[in-house]
């Protein structure tokens, strides 16, 4: 049966719209837009993942509980494992969205119909996610509305399916949707997901203005609606390194700025410098015929100085050395040569930054000499690229910050050169001094290598640190369990007189059974109740029993009691020889307890005195009872029972009790897990360590070194005493460059107002 006549070919006249080979249906200009956008978005996404580890690690450091901290570490691991799949899925979504631009899809909801705008019937987590995405999209739309609108209009001129800004395949809402779809396999909670979305906003959405500008320019070059005049992008591409060498003779090359905001930062610094010049800084008094050297020539002079940087920078005056070189150049040329005003400002700023760095108490003294040798390489970077002062993600700036962060827990050592961290920092410094001329890309290479090194070290230290925390928490649980057992023993034995064997059995053997039961099942369990009941039955069984009913109950109780005792001691792996001795003595006690009490004998008749053998020995009539089994040794429990773990001492150091509002106690309470501190052990030795855990049940503060090994244990009150006598100092873990720049700006403002 033929059915061909019933088939209606809707696209017969437009073969280019057949569903096969979807890429071939797109205009060449649109393919170029897609490929360029995909490449930029891929790089932005890679930057996101490169920074995600650091962000989540910092969040883990600030976590207030082990559960929260473990969530961040698990998220880091999950991101590393699924990073490639997320990147691939994200880009695949972009390509698929472009491939369907010339297709009408029946029965499939358009992108703008997705659930971004609907908040009905969603769970709290979904609501938080939706609100976060709406906020991110709104920021991009408010910032780049014109460029996005022009791009959407140009796309509509090329395709059959009509788009708006929401359904634009590289619009902010579509990109958020693609990213969420790609991240569906991540097993993270909403808190971590919101952090990842924030990173997506920072590293991907924040650069969309550049993407839209390039996409519009590509379409304009292809003749698509050139009459639409789009505003220039918010950021301009940075000049290549070669352009820095072509700066004007005045040294005032401004082409290296990445945007107006960054230019304003350096301009503000220049303004502050100019206002203190002549007071805090020497005034510029140069001959009228003085010729400023170009930035390129300044770099050559700095490279000459860089190759001769001394091992010790304490007495090295960069500006004085530069003046000497300029005087020699002036003498040879016959003209007075000076540094341009802009470059001189850069030199002054970098010098001030390194003055702060070399005086910073957070940096270990033995590493300051190494870091100080970076002054000339970083000065050259600042001459080449003024965004060095304003862009926190600048590779040179990040490298300095990462070195300082890694050195936070590095203590001064006698054999510093044998330490792997010292060797790595020295390797970075030597490489820059030997190889850096005028190509800043070396900083990105060294940064990636150093991050890989510190990442490996951090993972090893995290593992050991977690083991340290687990061990301390285990000790705390054991200590709390011992206190519960002590309380149970003292409640039943203190003030009583009991057979010595029973006292030893309970204190030395059954206490272990109770301890294991408490650790394994807790004090609210049936197992704990059974162990306590066994102890109560044992104490009752060795007490005097007068009535036949009590002896009958004892007779019924003994078999089950002995079985419970044997099972308990066996589970605690108690010494079988001691166990056998205990039970032999206990059997004798029970036999004696089961015997009926002896009635007092009636007084003997006087006339029978001569026939009694005891009369012949002149002993009292009651004396024959001494020949029976000896009475058990009895012990009165008058001191509280204290259980001590093997190798531990329960002697408590007497501590001064401080009021709750004491300043030192407030400092202790403000300590957070992850804080670095320095203890002054004596006049010569200092100990740098990190607060790894606060064990709340015992009130212990556990400190580890940078490898994660436990080095110190303090109580809350003990730490407060250390604060009061000035033997402990908090280390500032803020980024070194940012602290240095903040200090320089603060000093300049104070000098200006002085």
C-alpha cells in the first residue's frame, strides 16, 4: 500500500532548512559569532574552575563546624572530578542552541518559557537559586542592554526563528540555563551551589560586554545592520607587551590600562603622591633641558640592575642605584637624563609597597630576603602594566600573594634551605631574576606552577589535619565516656563498704565494659542500661541477706549474673587469668551469702564443763567458729573513683579564672578555625601554628603546623592567659599585596592631612 501521496513536504522549497546537517544551515557570519563566543566562554569557564578551589578552600577555612567544612571539601573534590563534563556540557548546550536557530520546534517549549520567571510551587532551595540567577541576569541586562539588544536584532536579521534578549543563545539568561544544566550532576547543597553561581557571575557574566562587542563587530563586518551604532565595550583589550616599548619619551604611556576604573585607581595614587611631594617625598628639581627616558629605556636599566640584585636587600636602595645609572648615562650622552613623572610615581609606589612587605610581621624573617628580591621584577611589571595596582587577578600580584599565603605557616628554621617550600620560592625568585625581561607571561607560567605545588602540599596537610581532628574528637568522646563511667561507679560505690574483690572487679574490669558500651551505644541505649543493671546486681549479690526470700532471689540471680559478667569482660578483652581469679573469689562470696545465718548457741550447763574439750583448753564456747573459712577482706570506698587512660594524666593544672567580659577571653572567643597565630615560646623561639579544631566537649583548642601535624593543645582559659601576657599574636591572613597597598594609601593620606 503506497502512502507517498499523503506525505506533505513542508520545506520542499527551502532545502537549506532540512533537519540534517544543522551547522550547514547557519550563515557564515553566525558560525563565526558562535565559534568566537564559544572560545571566549570556554576560557572564562576554565578561569572559573581554576579559582573555584581557592574560593571553596577559603570558605572551608572559615567554616564553623566540621560538617560545613567537609561539605566544602567534598564540593572541591566533586568539582575537580566533574569539571571536564561541566565544560563539555556547557559548550554543547551553546552549539545546540545555535544549531536550532533556523528550526521551528513543534511541541518543545522555547527557552524563554523555562522556569526562570516562575516562582510558584518551588522549594526553598530552588527559590534561592532562581532569585540568585534573576539577580545575575538583571545586572548584565542593566549594564549591557544596548549591546545585547543590537546583537539580538542582528541575529533576527539572519535567522527564521524570532529571538528576544531572553532566548538569545549567548544572552545572560540562556548562559545561566546552560550552566545549570551542565552542573546537574554536582552533588552539592544550595549553599555551595550559590557560591559556584557567584563565581560564574564573576568570571563569565562579567565579561559579556566584550563578547557582545566582538559579536556585533563580526556581524557588522559581514554587512549585517551596520547602521546600528553600539557603544564601545566597557573594557578594552590590553596592549601587547611590544606596545609598551613604544611609549613616548615622557614615560607617560597610558595605553596599558584595562578600563577607566583601573585608570582612576592609578590616577588617584598619582594624585596622592603629587600632594605629598616636597614633604614626604623629595620634590622634582631637574634641569630645564633634562630629557625623560622612555619606559623602554627604563626597563633596560632595571634589567641591568635585576641581573645584579644582591642576596640581601636590607641595604639595597633601588632609587639610589637607579640615580647612579642615570648619572652615568647623562655623562656619556652630554644631556641630563631623568625618569618620566609617571614612571617615577610607579617607582615610588613599588618602593613603598616593599617597605611595608619587608616590615610586615606576618612574613617570616627568613623569607623576607627572598621576597625582597622580587622588587625589581614587580617594578618592571608595574611600568609595563599599570593595572598591576588595581587588578586583583593580575598574575604578578597573585604570585606575590600566593607566596605570602604559603609562607604564613612557615617558621624560622635552622636548615631553611632544605625545606621544600623555601626551595620552591627560591626557584621562582631565581627564575624571574634570570629570565624576566619584558614579557609578563612568565608570571602566569610561574603562578600556575606554584599553585600546583601548593595545591599538592595543601592536600597532604588537609589529610593529616583531618586525621588530627578525628583523633582529637575521638579523645574527647573517650574523655566524656570516662566521666560518665566515673559518675556511674561513684553513684553506686562511694561511701559503701564492699568486698575488696568486688571493688577491684568494678574499678579495673567492669569500668572498661561500661566505657566501651558508652562509646559504642551511648548512655541512652538498652546496652548501657543492661551493663548498669549487671553492676547493680553484682553489688546487691555480695551484700548480707537475712531473709529466705532474699537468698532465694540470689540463688536465681547468680547464674544470669555470672553469664552477664563473663560476656561483658570477654567483649572488653579483659585478661582471662585475672577474670578467672575474680570469679573464684566471687564464687566464695556467693556461697557464703547463700548460707543461712547461724543462730547463737545456748549457754552450756555448768556441770558439763569438765566434758567439753574447749573447757580443757580454757577457751570461750564461741571460739570454735574461727576455724571456718576466713571472712572476706572489706574495703570502704571513701575517695572518688578516677579513671585514667593509658599514658595520660588526669592532673589538672590550676588556671586563673577570668571574667567572661575579659578582653583576653573575648580575643579567644573571636578565634576561628583556620586562624594562624604565633606563640612566643622564649626570647629566641617562636611557634607558628593554625587553629585546626575547637573540641567543644573538652574545651580544647588544637593547633597544627603547616603540614597538618598537631603541635599544641590549649584550653580556653589557657589561651586567654597567653593573650594577657602577650605571648600570642594573631597573624593577618589577608592578601599581602592588598594590605601593603592599603597601608601605602593610608600613609599618603595621613601625610597629606598632616
